[in-house]
C-alpha cells in the first residue's frame, strides 16, 4: 500500500484528492497540510511514499520544503498536480555517488 500526503493551501483540493484516492485500495491518505513551512515536520511524522502538491496554489513557495524532503527521503515521489492545465510534474529523490566526471554525465543523461 502506498502512503500519500497532500500539500495544498486549498482545502477543496485536499478533499477532492482524498475522495478520488479513497476509491483505490492500494492508496492511503496519511496526512495533509496547508502550510508548506510546516509540511516537512508533518511529512517526517507521517512518513508517506508519495506527496501530492497543488501547483495552482497562489504564490506556492514549495521550493524549500520540496528540496528538504527530497534530500532527506531518498526514493520519495513528489507529484505536482495542476488542475488549470491538466498537467502533472513528477519528482523523485535519488542519491548517487559520484567518483568521476562520467558519473555526473550519466546522472544527467538517465
């Protein structure tokens, strides 16, 4: 079962995502937050596999929480959802050791 956390300043977004995902037995909403600045602590508490963020939030200052989560939780998937243009952006944290310049090139080209 995949554990999902929802981050959006709009409660209607939370409710809509929760309603949609509750129909899938393989998914569980483990938490939600409206404040990006407080989300990192909640994410550490709930330990989700996936974070869904609302890309249409007004003034979304998600860079700091997203980078913090990607740095701390290798393998976590962050799905940005825009209802305005029906797009999804997917980010996944991954750590690699770089021993030589080719390792950097390979990480860029993968």
